[in-house]
């Protein structure tokens, strides 16, 4: 790896440097992150309501890794790499329900436990022991009885018990959380109007720069002149925890309303406004496409069954998205500068708009996984 600074973020957010600049562009560091962090942490796959019955499945992916999550005959969820053990074809696509998993290529058939049950020609190819071939497993867990997550590490510690404080906090803000269902968020009815995704992605910056920008509002007052039309900065609070963060503030023009942004490390955000019908959006906010390019990923819009028309549309963040993209791309260029090594985290013990403790907690999470 490129020479790496000895100076790394400390445990104390009030006295800590940021990650060294190489962490934001170095290919070796990126590969290390992929192997040790992305492939050993939990990632959102979908809604548990799509997996009610035996044989129901959803699919997801992480980089080039495709996975299946399926309800087995024993009623439990199981997860497998979505790859046939014959010649590597993808087994299932999208979501649906199956009695068994049949490969579209040469029709090998696996049961819901991932065991190969039929391979045409195995009667004449005695060296192929059908009974010994099975799909490779991954870990699966459900958070708050709602969100299905997977982890490529088959030995991963279950996620839900690690997030007790997060789930309690989320439910205190959204008491109806467990009654919510995944729905299709209504599209933009005017095709000429730019959406947040149109203007904000892709970002020519390392995925951590995009996350760290989301994880603090220290920049909001100066860099987003119109943010006051969306939410208040004066009563904003931001808290960092080892696995998650929470930003909360009142909403402009909505009496009693609160704007909430949660982050689940490494890259999931959950956001919503309270005051109207409850809803939660969950998204992969920053998906790496190489060391210095980031896209938006998979997610979902959850609301109560009686709000399936999506009356609780989130606010318009198009302008903020445009500004954040520019901020991130400029900061990325700075990482290459001979005039910069690494930065400092700003901190406020009252957890006001100033504090960068969310970005700090995120950096410590990365360090833990990559072994720094
Ligand atoms: S690749 Fe699946 S049966 Fe051949
Ligand atoms: Fe911003």
C-alpha cells in the first residue's frame, strides 16, 4: 500500500485526526476495504414481507457477489451465493417463489437448503457426487422484524441483537415501524423535473467522502444556503454510535415535525419526516464504483398499509444534492493535493450542528474492519 500515516483517528472524537488522504484513493486500501469490511459487514437486501412463505426468495448483490435469500422448508431464512456449482451461472433473478432452485443453464436443481438434488447425466459421470454438492452459505438476519440484511461472512454475528439501541431509538420516533410495508415510491410525475438522483449521482469521489458528507451538518449552514427551507439548524442534534448515527431537527413549515436521518454503517441511511403519515426510506447511500467514484444503491420506501398511495412524500433535496456532489468532488481533488495529508474532526459535546462525531464514528468503524 502507499505509505500510510502513523497518525490515525483516535477513540476520542474531541481530539482526533481524520483518516489519512490515501484512504480516499489508494487502490490497495480500496481492495482491503472490500475484502475485510464490505465482505464482512451487513447489507440491506429487502423486506421480510416478501419472504412470508416457504420458497419465497429475494436476490441482492454486493460488488460482483450475487446472493439469494430464501425461506426454507423449516420456515427459517437461509442465504446462499447466487451461483451454480456446475459452471457458475446465476440461479435466481429478482424475487418470487420456487419449489426448488433450477439453474437456467444446464438445469441442475437445488433444494431450498441449497443441496444439489439433480444433475442430468450424473448417472454416467460417476465422479460427480451429487450428494456432496451444495450452494455456499452466507449469513442472513432481519432487523426490527422488517428489514432483511445479509453478510457474506457465514460466521457473522447476528445483526439485530447488535442494534437494540438503534431499533429502540427508531421505534421511539416511529411507533408504527413494525406495521410498515415496502411499497413503490410514486415516481416524479413531471419527466422534465430533475430528481435528487439525477443531479447528485454519480459522484466522482471516494464512497467515504460521500458518507462523511452525509454524516455531518457542520457544512450545512455555509454550503447549503437554502437548507433552512427544509429543516432548522438551530435545534439540530447529531449523535454518533459505534454502528450508527442519528441526526434530528425540526422541519421548516411543519408544526411539530421532525426531520430524521439515521445511518447504519457502512452505507445505509434511513430517513423520514415526522408530523404527517409515518414513512421510512432506507437506501444504500454510497456504493463504491472503484476508489474514486460513487453511485447510489438499492433501497426501499416503507409506509403504513393505508398510505400505499405515498401521500407522505419526502421533501425536495435536488438543490442540496447538487451542492453536496460539488462539495464531495472538490474534497476528493484535495485528497490528491501535495498540500494536504489529513484533517481534524470538529466536535461539540452538546451534539449540535457543529459536531462531526458521526463522521468520526464512521472512520473508527472502517478502521476496526481494515485492521488499522
Ligand atoms: S451452470 Fe448451472 S447447470 Fe450448468
Ligand atoms: Fe450537505
